[in-house]
């Protein structure tokens, strides 16, 4: 959890993708997130978090639906949405 604090305390926005390997909606989001990361370059970070390997964090953030996407900036959550999203929304 302390590592999570370090990740979200940055000055640039951080897009977190809470996913699982087996969920179809999560699989659909992989190329979208790759494209978003490429388009943003060093203006933002995209970090994928496998909820099965990070269940304590997912539970603490009340991640219920998959994928769940969150945007943090300077430690503050700015946006949160569950389900598939398109690149323009992100």
C-alpha cells in the first residue's frame, strides 16, 4: 500500500486500470490503454493493477466491477469509472 501512495502522489496524472487476465471486458481494454499511453507519452502514466495479485488494494479502493479505471493527480482521485471506456473518454 505504501508503494501505491508513491505512485499516485506524482504531479502528472496517473491512470490506474484494475483488471483480471480472464475478464473479456478487461481484455478489450488492453489495446485502448496501450493507445492512450502512447498518445499521452510522458504527460501521464498508465498503470495496470491485477486485482487477483493485489486484492488488498482492490478491496481498500472498493473495486467491484471490472475493469475499474481511476485517474489520480497529486494523490487525489479525479475520476473513476467501471466498465469498458473508449480512448477519447480516457
